[in-house]
């Protein structure tokens, strides 16, 4: 993108502000994990922590978030998802089947950064980081981890187009999000 996606704006709010707004609606505690300290985030009312395992991208961030979490399970989400749906998040959080991972499986693939993780995942994430196996979704293949996949038909009533899982990776994605928010019906090309 050429810019820090956290600070890209949609309708006068940064992607990070949009994400935090939804999370605040659902959870009493919100933790922000960053790779390196960022002075603009010092004014947030939320706790901001830096990666405990550097240079491990999303996997390092997830490990850090779970390590600092004060609850046994967390909802982990990327900040570049402008259409988060609080009702979808609540549905995932309410799945109480003792799973260590609750992850959505869309036709397009697993959604590891819109998922529930328990602290039981920590040793698995650490092992993955040491092995430089950084694809977070691979945790579902770890032995000793109880995984609950949530399929499209379980959330379609709340998010028929699955926009909760749309992320901004390119200028075209950002333009699509702007048009969608403006109420237009854009042609959706290759998007995140």
C-alpha cells in the first residue's frame, strides 16, 4: 500500500479507529499489538504492546496478544478489516465447546485474523515461530489443539456477503471500501 494501513482513512476515521470502535462495542478489554512502538498510538486508551517475538509478522502479533491477554480466550483481528460485524464476532465468541481455536472457513479459505484463540495455543505458536512456519492458519493442523471451524452457513444470516472478512491490501481494495461505504455498488475485482 505504501502507507501504514492502520492510518488509512475511510469516511473520516482510520482503519484502526474503525476496528477499535467495533471491538469496544463487544469487549470490555481491547489490546493493541504492534511490531514496533508507534508514538501516534501512545494516546490510545487501550493497552498497546509490542511483539514479544520480533520479525514473525501476524504470528508474532497473535503470540504477543495471547501472552498479554488477561482472559483465557481472545478474539484476534487485523486492523485492516473495515467492515467488521459485531454480531459475527459475538457469535464466534459464544461458541462454548472448549475449542482452543474457533476459525471461520469461507470458500476462499480460513480466516485466521478474525478468530478466537485460547492460551493453549501459545506453545504451538511459539514452536511455529521457531520453525519459521508463519502462516497462522496452520495452527489448525497442530496436534493437541481443539479446533472448531465455523462454516459459511453458520454466519450467512449475519453477514450474507461475508464483508466482515474483507481486508484492505491494495489501493483497489481501499477504493472498493470507499464506494461500498458511500452506498454505491462497485464492481468488485481482485480484493483481499
